[in-house]
C-alpha cells in the first residue's frame, strides 16, 4: 500500500532515475564480489536473497531424504537409485564376479521399508524384485552379500509377490522394440513442433495428456529416480488462472485450455551437488511430452518459471506443494488455432553448436 501510494506521489522519472542509480551500484558491487567465492557468498547473504528459498529447500529435502532412509516417510527414490546401480553392474562387460557389495544390504533393507510403507507401484515392485533376483543369481557371494541374500529370502517368502516380469531385468539391445520411425520422419515432427500460444476453445481430453505423460516417463533420468510430477489443470478457467502466475504470459494466458506445472522433488537427493538434476530430468521428460502431444494433434508452449519469491509462494499455495518441491516450468496445452501464428525462432546452426576439441 505504501509503495503504491509513493508511486502516485513521486514522479515516474524520479523513480526510474533512482532505480538506474541503484542498478549501477549493484553492478559495481557484484562485479567486485565475483572475484572470490567467499565475497560472492557474502554478496548473496547480505545484499540479495535470490537463493535463500533454494538453500532452504535443499536442506529440507536432505532432512526428508534421511528420514526416508531410516524408514520414516519412506519413498522409493533411494531404492530406485540403488536398483539402477545394480542394473548397471549387471550389464558391465566383462561383469565383475562381485559387485554391489557396498550397498546391497541397504537396498534390500530399504526395499522392505518401502513394502511396509506401501510406497511402491506394481511396476516398481516387479522391477525391483526382478533385478534383485537376477543380481543374486549371478553374483559371487561374500559374507555381506550372504547377509543381504538372507534378508531377501525373508522378504520374498513373507511380504513380496514372488512373481515378477522377466522383461524388467536388463535385456540385450537386439530385443528392444524395432524402430519404425526414420530420421526424416522424426526431423519433420521436431520441425513441426513450435511454441503454440493461441488455442481453440476446445477441451483437452484427459486421456491424451495422460498418454503423452506415459511417453515422457521413458525419458532418461539420473539413476532412474524421475524426481518430478506433472500437475495438470484441464479446466480452462483454472488453467488460465495458473498460467497467469509466471511472468511472460500476459496477453495470451486468457486463452489457455489446459496447463501443466512440472514440479521437481529435491528430496530425491542427499547432496547439494545434485540439486540441479530436477531441472535436467524434467527438461528431458518435457521434450518427449511435447513431441507426444504433437503426434496427437495438440500444440504446446513451455513457459519459463521465474525464481522470484512472490511467484514461488503463490504457486506453492495453489499446488499445495512441500518446501522441498520446486516448480520447474509450465506447459500450456491445447488444440492450435489454425489462424494463430507461431514465431519462426531461427535456430543456431550445427557449426555454431558443435565443438570438436583437438
């Protein structure tokens, strides 16, 4: 209220001048602060709060990760990571006689915790069972692996379904589904995909979005954690409300028919070094999501998410997400308006992007 009142009293030219001076001072201070790491940290600690939410989110995420590891609030992130590590050990050429010894006990114990917490989907459960069974069938036993084996036997006899899909263990590359799309067809699909901002007033069927998400799940993910969720709003009024929260949608968010908010989960990781993986994995999944939408006659537009406190706070309230969950991006979805235009957006050439160091 006070700020808006001052804007009415103080001339705009004065406000612009003060802002210009402050920006110059900030550029000067930040330039000096950038010389050393300690001064950079001091700059953000004293003069800027840009990373405070991220820092707190990372620490809260670490707390949840370790709670999960100890059996409290069990999630499958650590189990997915360890089982994927076993998969990589199974496919090595040559394969070691002993591998996974450092984490196999932890893996089996945590598997039981996840079963007790009923936190595994049927597909996850079958995959975990298949890979661990395959591991024990090929690994050379040590005292540690024997201990894990006994725990595994107890689980399979008392808690878990013994049956599992044998296709869930590592397969030879030749057994994968055949590729029925050639390069030219795929290139045409990618070139057709453009950022669509104008949509028909036509409902987007839930089954089409869900089908596209099912394709998105096949994207690469670090240690197969898949640390993201797709929050789908397919009622136009709600989609338009959510789509207006980030910056950059003024002027076209009023015609959104569906909006998807991609949210990353930092509690999938115990270390700060992994905090950016939610953005990498989400980006990989969203690209496949968009291409899948395109094949179904739907257009889409990725909307950048601003790391600004008031926007973060508003989206967190709307989605009711936890402090360790972070919005990554939004994707508008709908049937493209035939007469609606899309930007040409000239892309960089191969020679500009490819670097072959000598």
